[in-house]
């Protein structure tokens, strides 16, 4: 499975044949991949939402708490919206860093950085996006291990 994931991250989107001639080409290289980035991170986000909802509906009758469901569902919608905006702000930081690196080093080194930054940034974004579902299921597992069968009493 890891071989399949590794080969996917070696695909055409993760390559640059020649260093870009100028700043505009660097920006165009990054921006031509923004939709792909948003698509992949968005799919991870949809999977996270589904896994969190399943966790919430599974955990509520068993441990008395809907683990994974935000207190106030509208809060979750706002969180998703702002997460998407921040992901794109940080994505823009990738080509800004590459442009700054072009000024400090050679275009070849900056191009190599850009390709690595895109690959690692996408991997990090997908992992960060999937993290809430892992935490929800982990919290549910801990509640089960501790024998919790109803909501804790808060006095």
C-alpha cells in the first residue's frame, strides 16, 4: 500500500522538468496545482467528516457522548470554512518561499525546493486533515477501555 502511495506522489503533478525562467512562471506552476491540492485535501476532509459522524453516532448510545460531533453543528461548518481558507493561505506561502529562495540561491535549488515543498505540503495537509477523525476514534477507544457506559456526570 505504501508503494502505491509513494508512486502516486511521484506523479506528473510533483515534477518540474526545468527550473522556471522567472517569478511569473514559478507562480503559474504553483497555481496550476492549486485545484489539485484543494481537491485532495477536500477529499480527505470529506472522509474525516464521515468518519467523525460515524464515530459520533456509534459512541453516543454506547458511552453516552457523541464523540466527534461539535457542540453546535454550525461551529463545525465555520471550522471547515476557515480551515479551507488557512490551507490556501499556507499553500500560497509555498510559492512565496520559493520566490524568496530564488533570490538567495540558484533557480535550480529553488525549483528543487518548490517540488519538495509541494509534495511535503500536500502530505502534511492530508495528514492534518485526517487527524480529527483519528483523535475522535482514539477518544472513543479510550472511553471504551475505561469502561464508560454513560455520559460523565458534571456537577
